[in-house]
C-alpha cells in the first residue's frame, strides 16, 4: 500500500468520520440536556464541564457507529464519483483500498480501549454528580476479605462509609473470633479506616466461670486493603461503571477470595474486546461493496450497510450487558460472537480481491 493511496482514502474516511462523530455526539448531548434542563447550574464553568463529560460518555455509543457509518459513506461516495473504479483500474486491489480504513478504525478502537483504562470510564458518573451532589450511595454491601466478612450500611461518592460491621472468623473458618463495629469509615492510602471502632473479642471456651467477651476500642482501625470504592462498586452494582485498571484489581481480589468473577470478566471483555468489532465489520462491508455503481442500487445498499452495522453493534452491546448482569456466561455473550465475526471477516478478506 502506497503512502499516497493511504492519504487519499484516509482523508476521505477521516473527513466523514469527524463530521458524523461530532454530529452524533452533539445530538446525544442535546437530547441528554433536555433531561437536566431544569436543574442546570448558573455557573458557566459547570455547564461547560457537563457538556464535556456528557460528550465523553456519549463516545461509548457514538464512536463505533461513527466509524462504521463513515466507512459506508466513504465507499459509496468513491463509487458514485467513479474514483473507486478508477483506483481499481490503476492496479490497486480491493484489499489495498480497504487498508487505510482498517488501520484508521483500528487506531481509534485502540484509543478508545486505552481511554477505558483512565478516569474517562467514569464520565457518566461525573455527569450524574452534577445534579446529585451526594450521589446515589451504595447500600447494604456485604463482602468477604480473607477470614473476615464486612458489612457496609452505606458508601457514598466521597469515599466515606457508615454503619460498618466486621465479622472475623478463626483460622479454621468455623467459629466467630471477634466482632468489630464503627459508625463511620473513610478510604485513605489504599485502606478503609474505621473511626472510633469497638471490637468485641469472643471467648474461645463458652463455659460458665470463664472470661466473657472483651471490648477493645480503636481510634482508627485499617481494614480491606486495596478495596477501593470502585472495587466495592463492582461487587454491589448490577452494571458497574468501572475502568479497566479497577476491573483488573477487582478480578485479582475475587480470585484471592475464591469468589465468582463472571461479572468482572464480562466487564473486562466489554471494555477491551467489544470495541474491536469495528474493523471486522468494515471488512464484511467492503466485501459486499460493488466495484461499479451500475452493479447495484447505491442508496439501497447504503441503507442495508447502515442497518447491518446497527444490528451488529446492538447485538454486541446487548450481549455484553446480559453477560455483565450474569444472564449468560461472558465467554458465550462476548468471546464466542466476536470469534464468529472474526472468522467471517477473515473469509471475506481472503476472497475480497476475487469478488467483482
């Protein structure tokens, strides 16, 4: 593939992609703004931040669709102007004409995956915090950590928790060894710190005349190392908003505690693998693109490509959400459909130059 060809096709593709991406993003933000129109702050700075975060949140939906729609319009535009036919007549293969679109779509897909490893993944949460200052707290959370079971009454966005109970078992994990409670805790330096905690050590032998329970007071008591609020959210929320880094930390903790990790696996698959479906759909669309305008109805073909792109995107989005909510196994909901799409795309790519 020559550099001049890459610039020629890539320029067309990028132009359509930028226009469609911005248009869909602004449309999403405009519709979303109607929901909060009566609650907007008087500060212009907060209003701008809302639009920025909402546009970032919209990327979860607009980016893959924009990449596919831009490819459809780019191909149909080149065919309608006979430039696609002219490039084929000059000796360029269909694969060579597809490569610029593949590389550009793959680049943006990897950029999106990389962004999901940053605070970008919490854009939706930031938008909601503009209109709910305290946030919707996590309530009645019960987690296991080594030989301890910890109950949180509530956990809010500012890394504070209330009404904490810690039940610690003995080494045999059969009998309760002590019980700790505190009215308040906060997350600091990667641990949860209980304030004014009271621990009740239970007697090892329950017989009349033996020492009873012994109370111990702690001004501050650290517990749950590496259990950040976002990690705890992954335990409690049906559809957690979490970055790739926090999801990996959650996965490590779940493995260490021998707890089911299907939901976190589904989240990681959705954040890492699902965005990569775009280049493979592009290969399938390129395979069914005619070389000449007379070989098909371009308007009907474009409509079919758009519907097909939306169906594939909707399928992966729905299956990933089903996997996250434990309706189906994550491998069945994400990995197998993606593998099937890749196999079909590879077959189309191999036969691409042979198709008229």
